């Protein structure tokens, strides 16, 4: 039999592939007396770009006769060979019969025949292993018989891994500012995926009413954001960062922390801290001590707000003992006297840093240790602030 070998190689790195076999016979150079056919050249498809992992390729060798007579049996072989070091699985060969060819039988038998399409399942091909299919049929019309086929297989899979980023920000929901108190947040970033995160950057906005003081792990301030360049965050790893801010005034401080990395979606979280003040009112009493009997003296009462929030509805109540006689009062609000009790009117508001004063004038009646008691109440105090001043009366 005059023959011709048609070879095609198909390959791809690490993924399943299907390739068409489009091998057509060309007339062999032979003598009129029936010499042997010349072999067709092998054709190698361009390989894919090299990537890490095992390569896979399959060689398809289709050996067909150069010519046959009409009605004469036509036999050809399809040989598939694994030419690499990786195992190939679920190898499927498909052969398409031309219109002028009638299929008779094959060894092994095809898994299915649908019209002019025959399909063989060859299972797995270990490295360098080959399997051959022999097909027998009859030409039913003269002319050229063109061969077409298809080979599919599964090779080493490519695993797709992903970094999964997460971020948490923890801090106080309420902070009373003043006395050097700082606002500190703890930011924890995590990678719960199965691949390292590369080019990891964490940013945290500096909220209104605050100024940046410091950031751990090299956090730097730029354009009202604190930025950390962490590089890589390995799979199932976490990193803890802190940011310290100085509250400047009362208000609502809202900030957002964001983590981003190469090939990963940004993840953000927000936190809000209510910056509140404390009215810290101090009470002070000055007297003229000692005071001579028969002479008049003055008690000066001062209330100063040393806190960071206004005090409201402040009221002063004074109590005199029987060693002195009330002579008059003045100050931020007016006063009413009932017996030995002096009640000043309510002061609506005392802003942070402001002070209010009242004066009470008395006359020493007889010698002894006189006690002058002052009580300060406001909306912010559940219990009044009380202070007693001792004055020595002599003659």
C-alpha cells in the first residue's frame, strides 16, 4: 500500500485543551511500479508563552495510503502520543469521515458514531505513552479524500488562588476631651485567602475636629490621610496598626480606614467617635481673716469653668452663722436672704475658661470661729459642690 504519514502536535501549559486536526494527504513521490511513499513533514504548532508548571503536548500521527482504487478497502491509523513528562487524562479523539468514504469498522471500536463523526475515548496517556486507532472503510467516489479530526484532553490543572482582605477599626464611641486626652484607634488588617497579598497599602482618614499625632509601623500623614505601605501580607496573616489623634474641639469625628492590594478589591470600614466636653467648675472663697469684732468684712466667691463644656443653671447658696450679721451682696446674679441663708439667682451658662464672682458683706458680732458655707449646684452635677471658709473673729 502506498502510504503517507500526517503528524500534528498540540500542546498547552497546565490547562485543558481541544485542537482540530486538519491533516490532508498530498501525493507521494513514487515510481510507476509502486515504490514507497515519501513521508510528509511534521508540523509543530507554536508553543504557548512559558509559565511555571509542567507543560503538556500531544502528538497526532495519522498514517494514510497515498492512493487506493474505488471500492478497495482503505485502512489508516491514528496514533496519539504524549510527548511530555506530564500525564494527560480523558483523551478523546474525533475523526470526521469525508462524503466519499464509508466507514466499516475500527479497532478499538468508537464510543459513538453520529453521521460522519466517530468519537473514541482513550482514557489517560502517561508520559511518552501512545495509543493507536485503526480505521477501515471503503471509498465510494473517486477524487481526493480529505481527513479532518479533533483531539481533546485534560492536563495538569492551574490552581487559581486569591488573597481575601479584611479590615477592622476599633476605638471609643465617645470621648470626653480635655486634660491632654488623646483619641487612639486600633486598625487590624487580615488576609483570610490562600494567596499572599502583594503591594498592600492601608489608609486612614484624619477626621474633622482632630489633628494627627502619630502612627505605628511608619504610618505617614499626607493630604489628611495616614498611609502605611506594608508590602506583603501572607495568607492567613494579620497586622495590627494604631493611630493617635489629638481632639481639638467638640463634634462628631468620623474616619474611614481602607486596605488595598494588587489584584484585590479595596475593603473599607468606618468608625464615629462623639467628642464631648466636661464642665469642670471650681469653687473658690476668699475672706478677710482675722476680722475684728464690730468691723465689716467681705467674702468673695468665684466659680471658674476649667472644663471643656459649658456649665448651665449654676446657683450659689450661702449660709451664715450667728457670729456675723449679713450686710449686703453683689455679683453675677442677685440675691435673696431668708434668715441666715443667702440664695443667689441662677446663672444660665458658664462657658469653658469663664468665671463668675459674687460678694457677701458681713459684720463681726462677737469673737469666735465663724464658719461661712457656700453650695454650688448646676445641671451637670447630681450633688452640689460645697465649701466652708473659717474666719477668726477677735476684739
